[in-house]
C-alpha cells in the first residue's frame, strides 16, 4: 500500500555551513509523484536521506502514512529498515556477482519471504520494468539503463509504501535517459507507489512529477503542478530555473489588481503580471520565456506589441533561436519549424502576452549561470 508522506518544518544543520534544509514543509499524497528540482547543493539529497532515515534531522517532523518516523523534539527516530521505503540512487548500486533475478530477490530473502513467493514476485516485477527476458543474465552484462531498471525492480519488489529516487538517470547517456524517463513514470504509476524524486533537470521534473517543488539554498521556494510552475512562477529564481531565461529591467508605473504597467529601459510601457508584494514606483525585473515571445503577429490591437530587430539568428534544424533587440534590451525568442522566417538584421513585430511576462522585485536573486 502506498502511503502519504508529510514533512513539517524540516531542518538539517551539518556541523559547518548554512542549514542544508531550512524549514521545509510539504505533503505528498498516497500514490502521487513529487519532484524536488534545484541546482547542485540546494539540499535535495539531504532531504531524501532524512526521509529514508540515513540522515538525522536537526528539527521538524517526518511522517509516512500514520507513523511519525522522525521528530527530534520528542527524541523520536525510526531506523531506516523499519520505514518500508525503497531507494534508487544515481549509481546503479547492484550486486555485480549476482544475476538479475538474484539481485531483485535479495531484499525478499532478507525479509524471509518463502522461495515460491520470491520466484513469482521477482518474475512479476521484472516484467513491470521490462526485463522479463533477462532474469538469468549476470547483471554486469547489462547496459547502464538496464542496470538502473534492476535497481528499480529491487526497490519495488517488496512493495515499499514510499519510493525515493535520487537523480537515477544522471549516469545514463542522453538517449537512454529519455527512454527510461518516460518509462519511470509509467512504472511508478503502475505500481501505485508514492514517490519522491529529486533532480536538477527541469525537463525530467516536468515529465515525471505530478507536482514539482523548486529548491534553492535549503529552502523550498514553490511547490505546484508543472503547468502552474511554468505559467505562474512565484519568484525570479523559479522563473529562471524553469526556463524563463529573458530578463529585462523596468520600473512599475501603476498597478491594477494582479497586473501593472511597467516602463522598460527604452521608455516604452508594457503590461505584466506581478506578485502581490510589488508596488508602484518599484524597480523590477521582467522575466519572459523565449517560447512566449510571439514573432510577426499581424493584429495591431493586441497589448504588448513592440518593434524588434533580429540581432542574431541561430538555426537549430527543428527550431530557431533569435536574439532580438527590443524594449531597450535583449530578448531571446524561439520559433518552431525547419524554415526560419527572419534573417539577421530583419525587423519584426513581437507580442508578449501580459499573463506570460512577470515583473518580480529587482533585488530578487536570479539563477547565476
Ligand atoms: N555530510 C555532510 N556534511 C557537511 N555538509 C554536507 C553533508 N552533506 C551535504 N552537505 C551540504 O549540504 C548542502 C546540501 O547538499 P545536498 O543535499 O547533497 O544537495 P543536492 O543533493 O541538492 O546537490 C550542501 O551545501 C552540502 O555541501
Ligand atoms: Mg544530490
């Protein structure tokens, strides 16, 4: 049975440095997949290790299903083997001297499951991960992607109530990574296990997660469905990290409800969505995704229509990236298709829909690249 995971005010302070996890709270429903997304060092692995019981939290509470598994204030700490949690790591962590079936049977043997049951459970889970034909092979004869499927089968075979995955695709080459990424979601959903998955890769997060939590410096900045995250990021870092790579300086002239008028460096004004904290008169950074800059729109009566010039054109076969000069700054725009419509130096009218440009306080931290 899959179980809910609840994390309340979790903190982990190692002996040196700032807290690796700083007051993190979130819930994963039974059967849900949540992805923690963030740059290296933001505290993803530490969070997983605290949930697994491999790391001792400094403060806060972790509950799996109805059981509190960690609560330092009450000196409560359930050991890892009693948490009924499965883990898959970046390294394949398979037993090299065993066959595929022996690897997958291992956790069942440890749990003293009968031989007949072991055989049927191993066969069933190998079918689920697509390795039905490989049971008798030595595990070292498999490819990286197949070894990671073995590791996954081994974590699922004893039906854990919660599955933790720490960048399981990072060691695979690009093609295998895409294959296994799509398969992973299907397998996790098919086995109906609750999953907490961590990665620094936004594309992986979007494909795999029912919801995504973005982390920075030990803090959980926003947790939302991928559609909400991509269309309504809560701050500049979340916007940047999920691909809104364009930023333009500006100043808020007036605010009306969720939107406001912002003066761009060129002196032109545009209408942008803004979070509640942003006030008239304030300096802002406007964030826009390259794929939301619409090129060559004919209609004249639409808001946020501006003249732009193509400063550089980068043809990539299935798409073209344009570096545009517009609004007194630089903007990247993305055009899908194999025939680019604009050459270097061309004049083009652009439209940035107001709901897809976001004005954040100028002092907010962006992603450093
Ligand atoms: N055993 C440890 N001792 C001291 N600091 C650690 C230890 N493990 C992790 N950290 C620190 O905690 C922070 C978060 O690390 P980690 O959870 O591994 O990040 P991520 O998985 O997001 O890359 C980093 O600053 C890291 O240096
Ligand atoms: Mg890590």
